[in-house]
């Protein structure tokens, strides 16, 4: 995305993974569904990247846009 100066690092994916598993457990499942990942992404990713100075948008909006644009894989 052209608005991002520095993207999220490896810790973002680690916490996305751990948070998604925790949410699935809290909801009584032994497996993660795409909605778990989407919910946690809004909490785990926005503060983990830097925007270009000229960009006037909140990081969470960029994450929302990415979640809308990326298609969920089908088996």
C-alpha cells in the first residue's frame, strides 16, 4: 500500500496468530476461522507500522481496507 512507510514486522504475525487462537478458544472452538483473524487484526496490526508523513488516515482504516480487499482462501 502506498500510504505505508514501514510495514509491520514479524511480531505482528506472531501476535495475530496467538490472538486468533486465543479468541477461538474463548469462543469454545479448537480451531481458528477467518473471522477470528479479522477481529484480531484490527487490534494487533494498526500500531505496528508507520505511515508516510503526508498521509492523513488512521492506521486502523488501512487495516480495514486490506481486510476488505484480500480474499479469504477457500479449500
